[in-house]
C-alpha cells in the first residue's frame, strides 16, 4: 500500500531532513519532489495544487526557517497537510452515525458492479456484530445474477442472517419485508446490498432514489475500487450529486500502491473515507484513520493499528504470560506454534510489515517466503507435546520421525531448531526493551538504520 508514494516522499524529505538550517530553496526542492510524487500517484491535480500552495505558504514562515530543528518542523507540516487532505484529525466524521439499539438503523451500500459492494456489506456486518450490534443483511440487488446467493454465502460465513426473496422485482418491497422481519427478531441494523451496474445510468439511480426515500437511511456508503484511482473519485462525485452520500469505502486498499483515490476523495467530494477493504477475508476491513495513513506515507509506520490487530487475536493475559516466558527463556516450540497461527489470523505479513516504522517499501510480498512459514508450522505440528515443551530431547531418531511426519528433511528440522534457539535469545532482549517503550523504539531504529 502506497509503496511508490512512500518511497518518493521519503526521498523528497532528504532535502531538509537532519539539517540544522534550511533555506527557501531547500523547501522549494522538497515540495517540488513531493508534488511530482503526488502526481505520479494519480492524485487529483486540483488537490496537488492546494497541497503545494498550503505547504509552501506555511513552510516558508519564520516558524520553520528559524526553528531549532527546521527539518523536523517541515516534516510535521507535511504530515499535518496530508492528514488534512485525507480527512482531518477529527475522527468523528469517519465513524458511522447509527441510532441506539432500541431503534433500527439502516445503511445503504452503493456502487458499481465489480467494486466489491456485496463483499463489503458482509464485512461491515461482521464488524458491527463484533461491536455488539445485531445486523441483518438485505439482498436488494435484484439485477446481478447470483447476487442474492453470494450474499447468502457471505452471511453464513460471518454468521449474520440474510433476508432475500427469490424472484422479487421490487427492491422497496424487499426492504419493507426485511424491516418487518427485523422488528420481530430484535435486529438493530439493516445493511442493504443495493443494485449495481457496469456504469452509472438513469434506471439505476431512479431505483436507488426510490429505495432511499423508503428507507430514509442513516448512512449511504459508496463502495469504490481504489485500484481505479481518479475514476473512483469521479464515481463518488456523481453518486453524491445524484442521490447523496455520507461516506466512502475503498476496496483493494492493500493492493493500491499509488493512493490517488484516498488522497483525493475528501477534497473533491467533501465526503469522508470511512472504511477500507484490505484483503479477501471477512476480517480484512478497517476503519480509515487519516493520521495513521499519513504516518505510513511518510514512512513512520502505524504501530497503533498493528497493536489493535494483535489485540483482536491475542488475549491480554496470554500476552503477559508470553512476555514472562520470553524474559526467563521459557519460550517453547508450543508457544512458537501458537504465535505462527496468531500471525496468520492478523492478515498478510506484508500489511503488518508496512505498519512497522522504517519498513515501508523495504520488503515486498515476494520477499516473504510463505512456503517456509508453512513448513515451520508443519514441522512443529509433527512433534509430540513433550518435544515442543523441551526441544533439547529432539535427537537424530526424533528428527527423522518429525521430518517424515511433516514431509520435510532432517536438515530442515535441524535448521528450525537452530533458528528457534537463536530466536529465544533475541526474544529475551525484546522482552527487556518492552518494559521501556522508548528503549524498544531506539533499538528498533538502530536495527533499521
């Protein structure tokens, strides 16, 4: 995500980074380089001009030129401007505005065919369910073949009920029947998967307007494919002008190496980006945080999001016990196996690495040997509990048995055990640093520099 943009922006900041004094020429060179980076990232030209003018005006002031550390002051200005263009630091606008549990809230999911609207409906339902709400998915896409079947399958995956009516021709009638069912079954949120087309046309807009008038939705969310760049922004603008939007969901956000849509949406449409789709799994759906995304673009990482992902799959009590084991070098192969499985639940390794400061663009998806991770899991799974608890008892006969059971070689088993022993030593140091976050970050920066 944003790989090319991050690389070019961080390169541009070298014009001023670390300098005890900077000139207007340094600032102009840095801003020109950032301008080219934004244009290459397919950011709207009007947005780029606003960004450049606002940055130069503030950066050339005495506050920067006479600052004790002008380089850091300039980077802060760039960060703040990025946050502003992505949606601002007030996160209230990014949150869904739904009613309390005693009144049914309605969310209309809008978008063209192929944008990921149906999948995003199920992902949103899962997120709301985790937050304690009781959602109902409503199949009102009566045009696309198999749309209802797809929503039913996705609903089953996330364990959310789906209201669908085979052979129905009127989406408003389907909505009203769903609302009646929701009232009887204590549902508090309707998520309506609406009709889509390959392109915007009058019949689609007329149907959506009818549905909007009947449902009086709390949220009208456009689902757009971030890979289409400025086309996504244009589609959002058209939808908003014709029927109105309250926000946007960008899908395939993890694959968007440019970021033009995300950086242009708020300025051009005035509508906040509320969620992003970051993968194929139902859990790969995240609230949009402008400050965190700005940090990623500037190569600062996004440690907060990484911690939040970890908290979803790692129990706090287990994490504390794990830290104590690491400190005392009691970390076992059983613990390693559990960590491998937890990491898989957190999403792609690529997306997690991008959240670590300094790692943006350093490691690509191709650099991550997924097959090796699968071999490690297979090898440890082929061990007995006694062997996982004490790796020192794994002699040659046991290694041969483990290799046969995991479909690997004795050499690979030996390598894994050696890697594990080395890792235990590193983990002890990491656990020590963990008690003082400043020491930990300094150690990380030292390793990455």
